[in-house]
C-alpha cells in the first residue's frame, strides 16, 4: 500500500504529501491553490498535489496527517518538498542524453538516484547545502532541471503517466546524498532561465 511507503519516508523525516496518480484517472479534486475542481488528466496526471503542500517546506506533516490522506486517496502518488527541511535538492536529467551529459560532468556517481517514468529519465538526490537558498531552475542544460527551495518531486513507487513506476536505482536508496558538484552550484548561481513555481519534474 502507498501508505506504508509514505510512512517510511515520514520516519526518515522527509516532508511527503499526496499527489494525484494515473490510477485515479477521471478523478476530480479541488486544486489546493485555486480551490477549483480539476480533472486529473494530461501532463498534470500524477503530479498535481492533493493538499496545500507549500507549508511542508517548513514543517513535517504528522503521522495522523499522512494516515488520513492515504485513507482518503489510497492510490495517491507520493510527493516530497525539496529544500532545506528535506535536506535534498534534486537534479532531473530528462532522458538518456541528459543523464549521460550530467554524469560526464562528475560528482553524481554515489548519491541516491531515482529512475523516473520516462526512458532514461533520472533524478539525482543531492545534499542541500546548509544555510543556502537554492531555488529551482529549468533548462540551463539541455533537458535538465533542478528543484531546491520551493520545489517538489515524486518519490518511488509513484506511478508515472507512462505507466512506469518511479524506482530507486539499485544500491542507492539508503546511501547518504552527495554534496552538489561545483559545476551544478555554478549553474544555480549564474542566473539565466529559471522557474520559481516549483512544478514537479519527470
């Protein structure tokens, strides 16, 4: 049950929350930001939070919160706020070419890594630097995004719209996250195209 995975992440002090799932296709829910009823469909399928998630950038949900959410939506995907509270920033390489390009730059070989629903898609979970305020960015490298303060990602075993599950790369689930390599910090700090909306990444 997805509840058990969500509780495991909560015990690891990761700020998790429910997001809609392709298993819920055709399901309508109230958008937590606009309060309008929306249909789980299209490119937002599996990625739309079912609760007001931004507060969990600052505080963990309670176990009662988590149990209540998955009692209401037992098939919900599992979202996680990135940033200082989670201690994690996530680099998304959206496909094989992007993944190989990031790996060639170095510093990503020994860190928790998630295979996403897209072929070759990879999330590298990296240690969030203490005292920093690292925001989200998009496409500073081809098909590469980053989520830090103000962002969120989906965690395994969430279901992607492709029908594939998010899954931990073998042997990486329980290793400590590596610090972000210098080339990534340079990208974060150089300005340029970015997004502050914190939308989830594939």
